[in-house]
C-alpha cells in the first residue's frame, strides 16, 4: 500500500504508523458515558474509512488517510484540519 504524505510525496506504507480512527470527536460534555465511549469504544469499519497515520520514518507529520479497509485503496490524504467535512 502506498500513502501520499503532503510534505514528502508518495511513500510505502512501512514508513507510516497507524494512529487511529480519524472520525472520532472529543466530547464537549462532562457526561461519563460519552467519555467512556470516546476512550474505549472503537468500530471496525469495512469499506471506505478515514484514519490517522503518522509518517514516522519521514517528516513525522500526522495525516488523515481516506482508504478502503477491504481493498487498501487510498483515495485521499491530507493534513488534519484541511478538510472542512472532518
Ligand atoms: Zn512526510
């Protein structure tokens, strides 16, 4: 699998580290159930998904990677905060 780093260009996936689900939002409340869900609950999506990766063998930037978890096709990659839909 190849991932495009916004700073370094297209690189092999071995240069990156998976850091987690990019769709999870930090709760804006003190509700314990919302925080429990935020900290401990994760989905295992099948198909298109947004993930956080870091370029650990390169510039060390964190990036959002949109990819298909079944086919490993990478659709898009960008710096966190660049996409207004996130
Ligand atoms: Zn990089």
